C-alpha cells in the first residue's frame, strides 16, 4: 500500500505548483519561476570556499568588496631573482606558489610578503582564476562595463592584460588588488611598491636536481597566437623538448627534481583545507555584494533560463547592464569610504547556517525517497524515518504542545497562538522570517540596496524550504 502511494507522494512533495500551495504570495515556487533567489543564495552561502565554487564556478557571478587583514602572509614564486613587476600575483598558500613554478624546471625563487595594514580588495567569486570560456566572465564583463569603448574580446589566457585593465580601473578607487580562486586563492596585486606590502624574505628554493627550463612568456608583451601550453600533455601547444618523456613517444612526464614530485599534490592538499571553510584573513563586506544575478539585468535572462547554474554565461550582457554593474560597485565603494557598512548583519554566516541546518537532513530524505521504490527497501521503515526528519526541521517553529490534536497543516499554517502574549505569527512565518524579519522592525537599522536583495533571496529560499518540508510532513502524517 505505502509502496504504491510513494510515486504520488514524491510528485506531490517535489513538483507542487504555486497554485496548489497556500500562502503562495509569501512562498513563491522557485522551481517554476525565473527567480534568481536560488543563485544569489547559492553564491552567498559559499563565498571564499573551494568546493562549491569549483562545482558551479562558471555560474558564480558576484563581486564583493573586502578588507585583507594586516599581517597576512602572502607568497610569490618566480623563475628569476628579480623583484616582481606590477601587477603580479600573490598566493595565500606557499604550496600554491611552489606548485605553479617548480614543475617548469629551472630556478625557483620564493618571495614572502606581509601586509602592514588593512588593504581594500575586490573579490570575484567562482573559479575566477581558471583559464577557459565562462570562468572569467565576471572579470571580462566588468572590464567591458568600465567604458563604452571597451571590448568583450579579451583572450582568456591573457592574464597580464586582464590584470592591467582591472588595476587601471582600481588606481583611483583605493583598491590594492583582486581576489580570485582556482586551486586555492590568489590576489592580483596592483602595486608592489605599495607601503601596505612588506617583503619578509627572498629565497632561492630550487630543489636539488632540478633540470634547466625555457624562459616563460610574459603576457601581453609575448602574447602568442594560440593559448600557451599549460598542463601535462603532448598536444601542439607543448614545448618540443617536452612532447616525449621517459615513458615513451606520445607520453609526457614532468621533468623535475625527485624532491619536487609531490608539489602538485601538496598544492591540492593546501587548497582542500578551504573546501567548506572560508578562506581566512579576508573580511568580506556583504552589505556591498554586487551580483550579475540582479533581477534588473534583463539582458542575461535568455542565457540563464532552463540551464543549470554552471552553464550560466555573461557574454551576451548588454552594454547598459554591464555599465550598471560597474556603477553599482562604484556606489558601494563610495559608501564604504565614508564608513557606511549598512546593517552590520553577517549575511554569509546566516546563509551558511541555513545550509547546515537544512542541507544534510534534506539529503537524507532525498536518499530515502530515491531508493524507496527498490524491492530491497522496507518502505514501512523509510517513510516514518522521512516523517521524523521533516518534523525535526519544523519542530522549532510549531507549538504542538498547545494543541495536541491539531493536524500538521493547522500546526504550521493555522491561526497563531497568543497564549504567552507575545507570539502572534504562524509557524510558517516563523520558519520563513525568523532569521531576517527583525530587520524591518529596527528603525535604526539601515539596509543597503545589496542587503535588501540578499534578504529577499534568503526569505524566498526559506519560504520554499519551509513549504516543501511541510508538504512532506503533512502527507506522511496522513499516511501514518
């Protein structure tokens, strides 16, 4: 009996349309709309973390101002003993600098820097340091929006050209650099003569037994006609001396010291520390988060609707929309410059709290439902377990102790109980607005336009979660 009801239950729970759900005005059906709330929330909850931004990197399109903390150690590896020109790159992890340089052979010089005071930076989220179509969209479209004469056509391997254009824009805005992520986090530092950056050490750390290497090109001065060779392989882009290795024709093997063979693995080890834990030493100003998922950017809608987040592109953004993003960033920086930080709400932690509370239990329910139709699964055990999980999620917002015989529907959507003289909201309203609803009641709290968008996104997500889990719990209570 229960097994036969399961397909209908799954359909009712996960595919319910807005007109089937009471209070639809408060809880829009995000699954069947063009709302950008899920994408904004997704990006907000995973800022400065590695794994989520790796999975959906091409669809992360936010620009967030931040403050790099004083006394932060940063690293730069080079093939020569010279000081870096400007702009150049700094890594948070020494393993990243080492892992990039030492596999190329030749000398490896490591410069360690320390910040002497807070430094203003901009953070492009997602896999914004990766080479290839899509990864660099936010930076390219931001550069495009800085001038009516700018071009969208920036070679994706032209890192120096891209950095120079960004740093030209930053010169008059007291921005020291741009934070990006690939396997680990890095900063495009605009001025190595800045008093904020102090050289701590300059060492030749070339491992014994390292072979000679060809000079590396610096873009755009030595910009090739085709993308440069960057990874192991025997394609046309590989240097002739590296097309064949000791493993035979058609195979390539890194030519490096035995002591450096684990350099890439150690780089990955360092990056993995930030899989779900945000990169430290950088305080993001969430009240100034600017996103290309803003509903006003209508030129991006056709490239988003019906596509997964990782496939969202910005290449077709209109000039007007692109310039409006740059204008919004300028407005944020001007506001921050006079000490206006909005409400001081920690929106990133709020979003991560929601993910941690709802995420693993929903995944567990999904696993039960996904396998419940298999002959080997005991549905009479699975469905009560799902019911308990749904009740656990809703329990902090309901008051079954006041009305023991009430239905699950009435407990969640029924008239509010005012027994103690202060609670005048429904369980659904508490579930949806408990994290953010107070902001409208505090007259002294001033939300920035960016915070208003974050609040709307969070409340939209919570409204959908609360409603969907209520559907699950109500349905299983009927069948119990």
